């Protein structure tokens, strides 16, 4: 049996029309499941009787097990631990912003990139997620939020900023995005989706395959020596090569490249850093997202003073860049940036 959540609308249409039914039936099914939250074919009324039995023989609804739910006492951030069919686990974080949530999806179990500031990076890569495992994180986290928090009915945005390097699993990520963008289904717009990379150049070269979604780079330092320490991947794909490639990304009107900048105490936020950033990124449409480092057990770095973060921000703005400081959410449940792990206990 095939998973319904691995099936693009075009394949469902082909299957249904081959059996003498119409594309409209396929579109109705997609709408009912993705937009209205039907969890089985039985919950969809009005289909021809013969079609139900055909569909039930062909497709299954293999939802993920939600093994653990943690809610931040501070700010309604929710962290869901999903257990996959092979017993592995991944985390999805739901971050509230005004009336909408943003879902921080994982793309891999663990990660091969070994960034020195990241909890996930300490684990190594176990495997990449299948497209259905990416889609189901979204569907099930959205369903949870809708039920739990009144007033949060709108389809959440997505950031691929959970566990894993999404461009290291670009085929499954691209397929999942395509399904979630399908108009008759979830109908997400490309601007609702942001993909964040540590700088995996082979994936950046294929970024246009993802169709105008927002791009974010974990930047963290303009100096190779420092960036090599923070993101070992930089040794293979140094900053200058990344920046050259980013210049070829086609942006829509009022769309920017986001540069995530983790600010670590006494490390990467001096005047010298500001000047080098100005030289490297001159005239590029970049927005800086400044993230004060979130400490985790055994972390090798310290959180900066807020005054130092403000000063760094002011330096970037003097150069003409947009810059904002991201407030840390979900800190109390280790749901903040760089704190996710697949080794969460299920108790
Ligand atoms: S920061 Fe991202 S790319 Fe780096 S180790 Fe963590 S999950 Fe992987």
C-alpha cells in the first residue's frame, strides 16, 4: 500500500481517472484531507461507493505517533516529539507569532554538519526523512495547534530549521513542499515557506527547484577561520563561494535573503565583523536575523549581553542592512534554535 501523504495530486488524479472516475474526485479528496483535516476516506462524504474500496486498497494513512508533547510555560511554544515507523524520533517546534504559528520542521534524523553550537550536530546523521514524514510533521502539528489554541486556525508558515540540513535532503524536501503548495490541498504560498541552510553549496545550486520559497543562510561570521569552527562545512564550501552563488538566486519583489547570525559572547560581534560584512555583502538584498546564543547542557559557548547584541545590530543598520533581534522562544523546553535533538527520552 502507498502512503496517501507521499502522493502528489497528479498521481492521485491518474489513479482515479484510470478507474473511470474524474479528476474532480481527486481534487475533492485532496481538499478534504489537507484543508479540512479528514483522517480517512470514510470521513469524506459524497464519493461514489466503488471509489471508496478502490482507494482503501491502494492508499494508507500512516500518521506518525506523537510520543511526547511539551508546552513552554512562558509563551505557548510547543515541541512535539514524533516517533517514526523505524522507532527513530524527530522534533517539530510550533512557535506562536501574533495570530499565527510558524512550524519549525525537521528534515533529517540527526545531522551530518556537526555545527559546534548545535545540539543536533552532536548526534551525527542517522538518516534523511521521507517526504511523507516531513508532510506529516506539518499536518499533525497544525491539527494539534488548531485544536488546542483557539484563534490559531490559519495555516501555519514553515521554516526548515529543525533537525537536519534540508538541502542535504533536497529531493524529499522539494517533493514535500510541492505537495504542501498544491492549491486544492494545503495551498501554502512560497512566501510562507523558509528554508535555512548551513551553506551546503550543492543544494544551494539547486535552490531554484524549490520554487521561490524564502532562503536563509546560517552565516554567523564573515571570517572563514571563525566560520570553520562554528560550521565545519565551511571548510568545503567557504563564504566567498556561497556568496557568489547566492547572487544568482532570483528573488521576488520585496523578497530578501535572510542571514541568520548567532551571537556568541566575546566571539563574533566586533566592529571588525561589521566592517567585513559590509565589504562582503555590499549591495546585496540581505536581512539579518540576530539570535543571541541559547545555551544547552554542555554548550561550548555563552549567551551574549543584550547591550552587545544591540550594538552589533546598530552597526549593521548603519551599513544599510535590515537587522532584527530574534527573541528566544521555547527556551524552557529546549525548543529554541540549535537546541533540538533526536535523543529526547520518551518518558
Ligand atoms: S545547525 Fe543545522 S546544519 Fe548545523 S548541525 Fe545543527 S541541524 Fe545541522
